[in-house]
C-alpha cells in the first residue's frame, strides 16, 4: 500500500482514423461532415496512457484508475463497449461536444472540475495521465492546463516509462531529440504525465474485464453531467482539407548540395 497511487487518465474519443474526414463550417462553427455517424475510437495517444495506468496500478496494490472522457453520451457508450474489455477502470463521463475545434482552456476547465469532484480521490497521491499529443483537441496544452488548474506543477511530457520507488519517488523517461530519453527523478506525487507510446502493447480483449467494467460504466453514462464549452473568443475563419500538390521532375547528375539547395528554395516559396 506504500506505493498505492490514484491515477486519473484524461482520454477523448475521436473518429476512426480510417474514415475520410471532411471539415465543414456549420451554424455552430467548424466541425466534421457527418461527425455523429462516423465510428469513433479512444484517442490512440490517450489509449497508451490508459494501458500504462492500468499496468502501474496492477503492480501497486491499492491503486485505482479513473478514465475521464468528454464527448456525447451515445459516442462514449459506443467506444466503451470496446475499451472496457482492455483494462479495469472507473469511467467518469462528461456529456459534451466532440471534435478538435473547442477551445483548450474551456476543455481543461471542465476536465479539472470533474477530476476535483471525484469521490475518494487523494490529491496527494494523484498521477494525472493523458496523451502527449492527440488526434483531436491537439492544441498540445490541454493536459498542461488541467494540471495547472489542479495545482500540479511537476509535469512530464513525451513519457515512455515510469518507475515507482519504495520511498514514494519515481523515475520518468521522457523522449528527447536523437532517439534518446531524458531521465528525471521526481520526489513524489502529485504529477502530470503526458504519454508518448510507452512500452506496452495493446492489451487483448478480456470479456471478464469488460463485464466488470460495464457494471459501473452504464450507470455512469446515465448520470453523465452535461457540459458546454465556451469559445473564449476563439474564432475560425475557415476550415478545409489540405491541398494536394505533386510536381515531379526527373533530373540527373545533381550533387547532394544542389538538391538540398533546391529543396530549401522550394520550401521557402510555400
């Protein structure tokens, strides 16, 4: 019990990346065409954080994992039917808008408020997990803002590994340039960890884990509190797919320096 931790994973749901996503501008601002009928999945970055959280909790008896997710209840239920079979967790659903366009500050405010209200959460033993990046709401600051609103100043990003020590401290491996890791030692919790891909493979589906999770997931979804995200002055002029451009020339006998110079000139003209 000495190393028991309370792990809260912030994980959004996103359209299946195998689908064609077409941005549109509607009466309520930018969005995706037919977004509510697109199949959804748990954000791949946050999914890695969830698997690492469950693995860490299993190694430290007395630990607990919460999954806090913001999205439409119907979509959350669809995604949880699959995610629930992977690892044990307690779902904290928030019934709100999906997509990558809501303001990061508004999103962080709603998430932080829900985390602070969790019954039984020990803030002194809290590890706040999430994706280093995201397939949605990819502003790169949402997790940081949640941590700051909760008063957590020890934050690590690009994390691939965490090792808890007997004295309550822990060691973190963060990705840096050149395929290397920066090794950091933190005196103890609370802390924020934005995960990269970690070291774990995706867990196999376990029907028993799924049934145990669904006993709490379905009642939680029925009681999910609604949330609206204020735009905070955020305004999009337009949204569109990236332009596809391909210009091919076949040239022989150019030196590497000449090729590099031509590439630099081409990039600079964009």
